[in-house]
């Protein structure tokens, strides 16, 4: 959403900021996440065992992998105002993992602006409600209330 500005954020409170493109969470991505984090639990990385023993009949993505998808997909949506020099992760108020993401499934992110808190020097804490939707699933994979610290660019209206 390229029309966002720091001064105009309040006008978008409670409104959807956008919807990302679909992204496939394939086994290669799941395995790479396991390698980076050291979380090699069989339900994620042992395809044959997961097919035999998992209640999901195959491997599923790590919950934290799905959470890690929020930031890049939110950036794709364009949640950083055009007059911000940077938007930094500031925290997460609440996360709930509601549905599994099977290996090979496609996900997309829906972002709603839920809070704007002005700070000193023109900075803003922006709170968004994020739902990571799984194609073909009634429930999202997760909902997450995230916080971003927006830092104004030089010359941004404060």
C-alpha cells in the first residue's frame, strides 16, 4: 500500500492494508528452517515417518517458520509508509497457531492496521493484526499481533 504516510496512518486504523501473494511452503524451505534453527523434529523433516505416523499424513511447517513469514509478506504488502526511513520489528503482542501448514501448501498474509502510537522524534509504533491464510483451509495457520517501529525519513512531516 504505497499511499501510506506516517502522518496519515491514523486514517487507516481498523482497515485492511493489503493481502500478499501466495507463497509455497515446500519441504526444501522447511528443511532449511530446521537446519538454521536446529529444530529437526520428525514431524517437520522426516517425510516418510510423517506420512506414516503424523495425524496430518505428511510433514508440516514449523510454527515459527510460519511466524517468520509474517515480516517478508507484510513488506510485500507494503505496510511501511513511503516517508519512513525504516520499519523495524519491535515485538509481538500475541501469536496463536491455529492450523497446520502441510509441506507444499500455499500461504498468504492478510494485514489490518490495529494501532498507531506516536513516539518522540516523529517515530511511530505501528500495530498490525496479521492472518497467515492457508489455501484450502477454513482456519488461518496463525494470527499474530505485531509491532513495528517506524522511523521517519529526513524531512518527513511530523
